[in-house]
C-alpha cells in the first residue's frame, strides 16, 4: 500500500473474504466433530449383465495342392486319391462347431470323398458342405484327403485343383 501498487479498498475487501472463508472452515470443523458418527446400513443389490459374443471361425490354409495329375492308370481305375492335399488351421469360438463349404471349379469328377481324422463325407460334382460339430479352439489342425471319382470325359493330364473351400461358423 505504501508503494501505491494496491489500493486500500482492495486489501480491505480481500481481508473480509479471507475472514469469511476461515469462519466457514472452522464452523464446518466444529459441526462435524459434534455430530455422532452414523453407521451406514449394509445394502446389497444385484445387476444382471448379458453379453452376446458372435460366433467367429477363421480357416488358415497352411498347405494346398495347386494341381491334380491324372494318369492313364487313374482313368482305368476310375478314381484318383490325393492324401493330405489340404492342410488347414482352424480357430473357432463357437462350441457348436464350424462348416467347411466346398465349391467345384472344374467338371473332372462325378463325386469326391473328403476324409479327415474325424471322418469323411461324399460330395457331388457341384461340391457341398461338411459340418464339424463340437470343434472349438485355436489353431486346430485339419488335414483333408481326397478321392475323386473321375468323370467319363476326363483325359490324362495335369489340371488346376478342382475344389475351392471356405470355412465359416456353424
């Protein structure tokens, strides 16, 4: 104040506000020490939480034959067998299992027997679906072997792999 930087009215007002704050703090402290401690009642409640986890299945192709070679002996026999032609790793969170769809890409067979360690299925010339029930987990190996029953018009030679496949949840 002596130097003239702050006016007397400003200092007086600040001191009044400070006194009020101190008075309020002391009053609150005194009131809280007078009131006896109240025991809080124990209350229980429940809430139900539901979460929906969508079924997901991912098939990773580890190895797949890119072609099929048919010989005169295969044609005379009427079929060609290709063991272990498809190797997959399947991850599925669905406890019901998963589905493998097979799509025909070439009309060189009348039917195909697809086998794995869990069994086998016979599909027609248009392909089909195999259901793997109860298979759930991460990186489950799936090795598929094929027996193609050859169509009458097939000639000896090397052909592109005649099936495409897709893995999806059940």
